[in-house]
């Protein structure tokens, strides 16, 4: 199923967040997690279901919400989605420990989460380069460091 996903070309213009590989993989992960949490033995652990459901929904929603905003804003939404994907990986590990998953299911879900994370990270790096290029076009120097980038301060002011 992963091979059929749309991959981004640097020259391609996207018209919807649904075209993003990171969103597609995150949706697949969310949907498969829903199937797991619907199992009666898992559903009894309401807190676990709430936490893993929240982290998977957060990743999908963050990517969708950030799309169409400025590069800087979208980058920030992707950073949050990346954190949510890591949180989901942690919950997947817990599910294995609690015997909610087989080893094969665990491996599959971890691979899916990792693929979504890598796709989102690649997009975040692309946006970071675009932001730096945009700052240079406006006559400002490149961003001094990651702290300036994250704080939204791309100017030369100290």
C-alpha cells in the first residue's frame, strides 16, 4: 500500500494537503490504530485509547491545518505533527508491551509511523530552505540559527 502513495516533486504544485505523502501515511496510521483500539480488550483501556487516538489525529490534523498557510506557519504545524508521530510510536511500543499487538502488527505500525515521520521531516526541511530563500530575497541575511527560525525572528536584529 505504501508504494501507491503520491510523492512530492520539487517542481510539482500541490493543490490539497491530501496530495502530501506525510498526510496520506498519517491517515493510514490513524485508520489502522482505530482498528486496533476498537478491539474489545484494547477498548477497555480508555486512557490508552484516548492517548493514542489523540496523537494520531493530531498528526493528521496538523498537516492538514498547516497546508495553505505561509511556509513559516506550515513548518511550525509540521513540527507539531512530527512530535505527535513520535508520541504515537511510543504508544505503539506500549501496545506491544500490553499484548494488544502481535510482533508483526507492531513492526508494521512502527514502519508506517516512521514513514510518515520521514515524509513530514523531508517536507519540513524543504519548507525551511524555502523560508531561508524567502528571507534572502527580501534583502535579509540567512537565518542565524535554528532558535531564530523557531521563534519566527529571521531578521538581523539582535
